[in-house]
């Protein structure tokens, strides 16, 4: 099966479908931005604040439903800052649950491989008593940082694909 490219920042001019969503939606105080690096990659960076029960920053990409049956893993080409990040997927924007996988960054460029069947259903930070990601359809991908501490962060993303 061929790879399914979800997004390649370095070759895509239009990033308008990517949107920041931070804890301010719940009264929090975190801030973040998505900027273009000199190499053309996305740089998701900002500050996570725990004030007002906050504690997360995220950037999301919504798109028309994709059939992803047969794909086994998400492959991310990223350069982090040594912190933990979540990669999240949603089968449908109508779903409450996000399916999440937490990965560690090293400070160097790395290829993160995420087995889709290991992505766990979560809503508002709580694991749900539901099966793991069914990997049949896909309508949202998101990067989120929320390590239960106030911290600055920087995650550079080159591309996201499924294999």
C-alpha cells in the first residue's frame, strides 16, 4: 500500500486550514502560534500556562473525510525540544473522542512512528472506555502539548503521513 500524505509543510504554501486551539476555550491562559521556518517547515511554539485551570496548547487541521482503511501507522517527521507531545486523530469532527498517542522528542530531527491501533480515546483529558482508534476514516489531526506544567515549547513539523 502506498503512503498517504496528510500534510507536507515544506511543499504546501497554504496552511490556512491549520488552526490554533489553546486552553483559552476553557478559560485558560496558554498561548501559541504556527510559523514558517526558513526551511519551510511548521514551527508550533508558545507557552503553556496552568492559570485558570488551563494547561494545553494545540494546533489542528480539519479536512474532508479520508478513507484510511488498511493504513497501520502515522509517520511524523518532527524536531522537538525534548518535551512530550500528543499526536491526536479524529475519525469525524462530530465525535467527542480524540484518539491520542504521546511521543517524546529528542531535540533532533526524528521520525515518529505511531501504531494507529495503539491510539487511545480521550475526551477532556480523560481516557474513555471505548475501543482504540478504528482507523477507518479520518477528519482531523492535531498536535497538543499539555504536560501538567507551565513551560515554553517549540515543535517543528515537516510532514505527516500514513503507512
